[in-house]
């Protein structure tokens, strides 16, 4: 018996593989997922022996979403209930912005309906271009911290810039400032030596969703892709810039183009709530007195920018950022300018962009020429022909790598945050965006977009369509994986 099995080991392994694969296929079908995603899993399971079940195990299982994130959802509600009451829109709020928002008021109402997110009007924001500007201001604000510093990032490295930040946090902790730091276990690279130092300094730090082998699970599901820093509940940072040397252009061989926001005002309160919800989840620390996290704001005439904070993830009832993006595109009347490093959209997003363009809206998309992901690059290219048919202009950034995640619509509405325009950001990762309702800041971001176009090359549809069959094959192959990457 054992001799027969030994002589036919590969046959038995193949049979075992397809027993597992067929079982997984039945499970996927019964879940009633998006048909495209369902077919992608079926193709991988059936046509990629051994690899297929492994991919499904890493990406297809949703037991963590069904169990662990139910707990996080409950914790989110508990934190929100502890720090704020249900907030309905007042006529006074909407009247202040209704004179120029027009149909964009739908965006305000959508986000409030989805996550009870208030429209805050007393805000002052600085749009920060690239890491050098962001780190300079962030370090200066941290040095001035009096009570607490809350840090939540997808990537924190203990390289040169990361060590500078972590050492500064240690100094503040020794001064008596309370420092809390949450980092994603897959995205971040912090040595055990540095972690011991942080603990010794009195910094409270926890990994989000720890995994056994983070180096080999770079795309494991449900990662915390957010980048948040909050100082004394008064100053907040959010955007695309992580903590790592690649974001510092002063010492970089490859120019890294990115965008971040520094916020002062009421919207920092929302960032704080989202941080505390995550902190409760990763640390189990019980915070009974929230007063010091939400200080009263000083009256100033400078704070006049309308902001909402859009957060989404496996623990939210709705795909808030995706719905907000779709609504912004559909309600556009003049233009939609989008910058994203990873363009792997779903069918709804493609259709919305096509409809907007065909109805006379100037739709432009800026993506990198060089990507840090071979699969994403070719998957992105597979979507371009459908955009060209609708008259959408596509540009590829030439100066370096563009990592900014921004959207500007009609000189009125803008978004800056952590969310890419891809399936993972819309449906799997924890993301957070700042939603701006302000003519001055929208035009500033529009100006940045136009400056980036000067460092970009427009994709010629006629040349693109004539690309080689081999390129088309690579694109089609990578697109098969698009719901999974």
C-alpha cells in the first residue's frame, strides 16, 4: 500500500489538490461574492495546482472579517458613543457651504449617512508636497507636544528617517508625554532592538494584526493602510506618506512624489476617534477619560475650511471611500482629476469615469510610468483602452514614482488620503481620507495636479492600441489577478 503510494506520490498529491480545490470552489460560489472575484478564485483554484489553494488560503478566507472585525466594529461603536453624540446636520451648517457646493452636498450627506461623520467647518489645512515637507513639519509639531502623541501607520521603518522619528518619540515619552503607536505588522519593519528601546522609553506600541511571517505575506488581507499622526488632539496628519527613507527626496535616487495634509481644527477630532478605535482593538487598553484627547478649540477666523473624514475597512457597514468617489465622479460638471499609484478599478468605477467623460466632463488620470509592482503595472494598463474609448486622458508620471492619492472635482471638492483606486483599498484594507469642501484648497490641489502633468507624458491612444500581442497577454494575465492584488 505504502509502496504503491510512494510510486504514485504526484498522482495522490494532484488528487488531494483538486479535492481541496473543488471544496473551495463550492465554498466560494455559496458566498455569493462579486461574479468577477468569484471567477478569479475559480480560475486560480482550477488551473493553478498547489498554488491555487495557497492563494485562496491567503486571500480568500474571510473568517477574520467575520469574527475578529465584528469585535472591532463593536469597539468602534463603543469609542464613538463615549466621545460624541449622534450629530445631525443643522440648516446653518449646510447654508454655509450650499452656495457653492450645489450637488456636492450629496457627498456631505452620503458620508454622514454612512458613518455619522459630521461636516466640520472650523479647520485650517496645509497641503504638503512630498516627504521632506511633511517630516519637517511633523517633527516640529512633535517637539511641541504637551500631553499626547498618537501614531498609526501602515509602514514604519527604523531606517534613517524612521529612527529619527522613533528617537524623538522616545525623548517626548521621557518628558512625560504619552506616546501611543500602532503599526501594521506586514507593512512595517522595526527591529526587535528598536522595539525594546521603545518599550524602555515608555512608549506604548502594538502591531496591527500580527502575522507569523510578515516578509512572506506582503499582500495578506485586511491590512491597516492608514497614515495618521495626532498631537495633543489639536494637530492631525493624514495622507499618502509613510515613515521610511524612500519618502525623503533629499537622499533619494528615485524622486518620490506624494501628498499629505496637516490639519488644525474640528476635523482632528474625527481622526482622533478613528485612532482610538484602532488603538482599543490592538491594545485592549481601556480609556475612561477622553477629555484630554478632545480639547476645546480656540476661536479664530482662519479656520474656515470644510472637512469630513472618510474611513473604510472590513469593520464598516459600507464601502465609504468607494461610494464617495463614485458619487463625486457622477455629480461632476466640469472636471475630475485623479492621481493614484495603483489603478486597478472595479467595474462600477470604470463605468462612472466613462459616463462622466461622455457627458462632457474633463476626466484625467495620472498614474506612474514606473511601478513598484509588476503585476499592478500591467493590470492597470489593461484598463486604459476602455478609458480611451470614452475620451478620458491618461498621463504617466516620468520624473520618478508618484505615490499621491488625490482627487479634485470642479474647483470645489477634493480628497487626499491613503486610499488607492483599486479593489484592495475599496474593499479589503483599512483606509482613511480627508474630504475637502473648499474652493481655495481645491484649486491649490488642481494646481499641483497640473504641475505634475508637466513631469508626465500623455498616453497616445493610437500608439497604445497598437502595442504588441505579448504586452496584451501580460496585461490580460495580470488583470485576472486584479480582484486579488
